[in-house]
């Protein structure tokens, strides 16, 4: 809770937070008002801490019946609100194969003790743009196959234009077109403009990424839990990786195969840039000893794939 209430959470805080959990810190512990670390982080827009907490903790209620999403909505904490909303685009959290869109609908529509939803609280607190954003996310539908739909014709046109610019490597065009309201619009698989830019090594402009991480959700992931950081690691884009990490993305985020960004860098990044992006990840707290679902570490991958420079960094 002290971390959540601190004035800032720099990139190296991740390692400290994870160590506290390793020592037995209880993320469900609450203060006298029933607020957990997730409530406090959401209220202060401390994305880094909120990102590292488990999914179930992020939906606990305080004594007023408010969830962390409601706290983020009430205080206008855009980064934390987006993070919480976008989690429910992922298979592993929305459980769409069992519940279709019903789990998303239930969690996003929760009400506090006074019967107010997150959208209601945002509107009542003067954050009308955020209220509209929450309502749009509630309008999206994830079907039993995990595909996302529900964008209006204009929203889909905006999304496609951002994708076109990102795929073309048009950094200047992307900077002009991206806004807080549209840069996280998902395609049917949950991919956003940040992800398309992340996959394009031509989109390595520092100014572009400084803008994108301010407007968009640096923690956003597609339906398979492949995050923006996974994708920039795969592309070997060090500038983008640095910007995402500084903005609150976790260096140890895992996808459905328990692949980390460091593993992506080792396995898929071009040889010329793999070591550089690997160093950025390691300097930001990436744990080289983590194993994927087959029990293979990043060092194993580096050795097997002949990436000697990166393997030396990991030893």
C-alpha cells in the first residue's frame, strides 16, 4: 500500500514490488476503508503497481462497494482505467469460451453501494470523456471464439487508418492521427495501433513512442495476452521498449504460452538488434530465469538459437 501511495513508481520499482510479493506481501490486504493496494494505485494512476497485481485483486470492492476501476473513473486516472478495461479483452480473463461476453458485462457493470457504475462515477466527477470511453468498452462484445466486435463504422474507420499508418511506418502521420480516444481501438483479435507500430521496426522514433504511451495503454495485450512489449521485443525495437517500460509496462509480462518479452527478444528479434533490446529489458528488471510452459528459459533459447551476445548478457 505504501508503494501505491508513493509519489512515483519508476521503472526499477517492478523488481522491488515482485520481491515484496516473494517475501509474502498480501496484495489483498486492506486499510481501514477497505482499500487494497489496487484501489490506491488506481486512485493515484500508478499503473506500474496495478499492472503487477493479480487479476482477481483488481476487482475487489472496498467498504463503499467500489472496485479499482470505479476509483480510477472517479479520479480521472486514464492509464489505470484503460488497463483495467482492456484486461477483459483477453481470453484468460474474460473466459469467453465458457461465458461468452457475460463475465465482461458483469465486471464492467458492477455498481457501488449507491448504485453507481464506473461510468456513472466518471461522469459525476467531471470526466465525461473517460465516461464515454468506459461506455464504449462496455459496448464491445467478445464472442465464444474470443473475437471482438461492436465498433461503430466511424470507430472502425479510425482504427483502420491508424493500422495503415503503423504498418506503413508513417511515424509523422501516426503522431498526427493518434488520440487518447482512438489509439486503443481493437481489431477482432484485440490488436491496437500501438501493437501494429510495435511490430514495425520502422516505427522506432522516440518522439512517436513518447506520444503513443501517453495517449494509449502501454500494458494492452491482444486476446492471446501478447502485449505491446512482447511485440517490440520481437521486432528488436529498443526505443519503443524503453518508452513502454518507462510508462508502466511489465518487463516480465507473460502471454498464454508463458512467453516473456525477453524470450521474444531471444527467439525472434533480428540478430543485429536482439542484444540491445535484451539489455533494455534486463536493465528494467526482466527475469532471465523465468520458464515458458515447456520449461525453457530465455538463456536456453539464446543458446539454442546461436545468439551468443545475448546469451552472454543472460549468464
